């Protein structure tokens, strides 16, 4: 399963459509362009195991760069263009990238980076001139598009989102096979079997393509011969209009997307035909029960929730029918890896006991690039095939997993552990709240006190009365010791575009 195979059978079929303009890249075009880029990199001296980096917005050119790297045995990192110049320069340098390809749409950021990356890193810019970069289109114009004789399969190398500190590269061994050889990419096999991805799939990607899930699921769609519909950025009504316009069959979301769409006026939501939608995946952050129920009432039983991470050390899955029986769960283990819940001492805990989530996966290995200490910390002290990314939760008696929070976000107030996610889920349904984070602040008596940091809906104004109303809203629904004792109003919260709160910034 590789787009080049589909170019021979359905050359004029769209591999990707730009949602805002309708512009297309066909499978024939994707094959020629990715093969040309692969040959250019080979001629430039890059070989299996080398690394390239890409700085881009949601531009469809990413797919020729991605497949060019993957058919060359290279690692590719798509950097988060919302990061600081320091962060981006760190990632590009840390990865050892020998080529940086940047979009002219991000010219200012690209120019700032030009002097910050190693001189051995060759710089190309597509879509227009950028100072300090070769023009990608001119550089490729004289290069042959004949595929290389050897096309070892490469891999993406995602960097952690950095919600708790500086991002780290997540590196897995390269597959020992050619791009077109079996077995196919594991994610393509999984989405074909679990969600019916295939040649008839029209997959909507509304999230930033630099994140692991949007990039990997879009690539899996193309590996199976479907069509990716790429939004420039998420906007609630435009997302619904895009489903209607392109008869989208599969899509992927985060809870923040759901909340924004649910807060559209009812007449706006009813304006669009969503009947083509067969599968709506969601992940990245726990979905509040009230939000999930409202989405099921609106879209029907097309919702599938999974829990995974960029490290890909394990995953769970739950469909709509299961979730109605197990509200709040992110699914059963066994999809990829076996879940274990462990205490601080490493001891495995029983059903409904909250602890650190480990996955046992004997067929998968990852390391944090250049950080053996963090790699070691991710492994269980007694079971080296059990790994964790720091999330906290519990299994019920049927092995359904429930998330509570990340260990680093836990609040300890009066000696009691409080997991902010539960409070955030509750407050997200307050009619005046657009976004909310719950954190611990120093308290001379309790050690820490719970504070809600709130971004209000447009047209709402902060006030003491509203703060008291928000606290009462939580107290009517949650155990009182978990509820905020104070509310702070802010203009915006530091949230990544996959919906994760960057709480270290708060």
C-alpha cells in the first residue's frame, strides 16, 4: 500500500483536495513529484536513516515531501510553526536534519530560522522566494522523476507537543523493507480493518498537519487510495460545510472542535448535510461526557474514540455503542498493547485504582532522540517492555480504560490528590465558558488550592458574580474538595491545536 501503486490504476483521482479552494493534487502528480524529490535528496547525498525537516502550514505540498522521504528511507519531522524560533531551531538542530524545506507562507519565520540552523542543513522554500533559501520549484525543475532503484521505507519522527517542557523526538527503528513491499504500514492496516478506510474514503483533516495524527491518518488514506480533504485551519461552520460539499466519509477531531461546533446556533448546525459521514474519530484529549453525549445525539453512532500518543506505545478504542454502556471510557486495551495501571512504587493496581498507565507491547520499540534518561524513565523498572508517557487513569473490571489526567498536572490539596481533567470537563459545559484550564496555586494552609482559569464566550464580561456562579456550577456537579476556590479570567488559554493545554505556561 503506497500512493505510487494507485497512480498506475487511478492516475487522475485526487490524492488531496484543498478544502478552501477545491485545488487538487492527483495520484499521478503525487507520484511524479515525490519521486523527483526523492531523487534530488539521493543526488544531494542523503541515505537511509538521514533526516529532513519541514516548516509548513496546511499546504498540500507536504504530501510530496512526506512520500519523497518515505520512499527514500529517511526520517521526516514536520515542525510546529506555532512554536518560538528558539523551539523550532532546537527541533531542527536536535533532529540532525540535513534538509529544511519551508513554505513561503511562513517566510518571516523561515528567514528567522535561516541563521539558527546548522550550516550543513540545506534550505529550500516552496511557493515563493524566501531569503536564505533555494527556490524549491527551480531546484526540482531539472531533476528526473524516474523512481530510484532502491526505495527503502522511511518514517516520520514526531516531536512531543511540549506541554510539560521542551519537545523530544520520538524515534522508532526503520522498517527493513522497500516502500511497496508487505507488510504495509501498521496504521494503514489498522484503519482499513477497524474503520473501513479504502479507495472510496474521503478523509477530512481539519487539524494542523504538523501533528502526528493528522499527518499519519492522511498518509494512511493515501496509502489505501482514498482522498484527503485538507482544511487550512479549523473553523466550526466551515468544517460542517466541508463535510457537506465533499461528501466526507471519514474525519478526525479533538474535543475542542466538538465544543466549538456544538456552540453554533442550532439553525446553523442544521444547514448542512452530514449524512455521508460514516466514521468520526476523536482523540488527543479526554472528551467531557456531556459533550460526547451531545455529539452522539447530533451525529449518531459514527463516533469512535481512541487513546494513543505520538510514541505509539499502545492504544485503546471504543465505539459509540460501547461508550453508551461505559460513558467516559476511552476504550478497551488489546488494540495495540496490553494496559497496566501501576502505583508510584511500580506495583500493578487493581480495577478502579488510579495510577500511571503503562502499555506492554513486545512488537514495538521507541526512544527519545538524544535523551537516554527520558527513554529510561518511560520504561517500567521491572518490565522493560512496559512503557508510559505519563498519563494517569484506571481500568474497570472489563478492562475499559478511563483517563484522569497527566501525573505532572495533579494537584495535591490538603494531602488529597485532585485530577484537574474531571473539573475541566465539568466546567467546559458552563454556558459562559469558551475554554477552561484547572491548575493548582500555592496555598499557605492546604499546600495547593484549585483555580479555574477561564476564557469566556464572546460578549461575556468577567465579574465577581460570574466567578461565584462558575464555582457553584462545579459544586452542584462534583465533590466539593475538587472544585475551584478561585476563578481567573484570561483572554486566551495556551492550548495546542490538537486540544492539549500547555499548562506549564500557566
